[in-house]
């Protein structure tokens, strides 16, 4: 089941976050589809008759805020992809919110990594497959 069609994240400044999101989305195989002064977009929007795509937008907003109980989790295709998500995120202005590793309290194969983007939003990559 693919639950989300699209989501939006707000930041104070696109300029401060573009390198971070370009890097983590590239590692996850998610293409940037647009960039303006006030927004970034990654993924594929569904067209009529399509159901299998999803996309994410990052918008500049003077009202942007962070909330520790909110985060966005992206599916990875392997544990290596989760590790690379973490590495490029840190290298591009992200801060550690949980190094790559198994989170057995979710399930025995939950392999995730957690970051704060340069604005402070919490993002995660997870792989549920076998090691």
C-alpha cells in the first residue's frame, strides 16, 4: 500500500536547504522536477489514470515551523541507500537525529536513519527488507 500521494514541507529559506534536499533525494533515486525561488519539487505527480507515483514539495514560508513530533520518512531500496542518505545529508548541512541502524522496537528488519534538515525539520530514510 502506498499511503501518500504528495506532501509539502515548509522551510524559512529554499536557498539554505536546496543542497540538502538535492543530495538526499538523489541518493533515494528521486528526481528534482522543479525549482523556483520559493519552492523545490521531487518525484512524479500522478496524471489521470495513474496511481503509483508520489511527490514532495519544499516551500519557503515566513510561517515555517518545526515540531519534534512531526517528520517525513522516505522509503529506501537497501540498507546501503539508508546509509548513503545519512552521509550525504550530513555532508550537505543536515544534523544527526539518529545514525543508520536497526530499530528493533519497530520490527527486526527496520533499518533507518534520521536527520534534521538545515531548517530543523526531521526526515528519515527506512528500509524494511532483509539485510
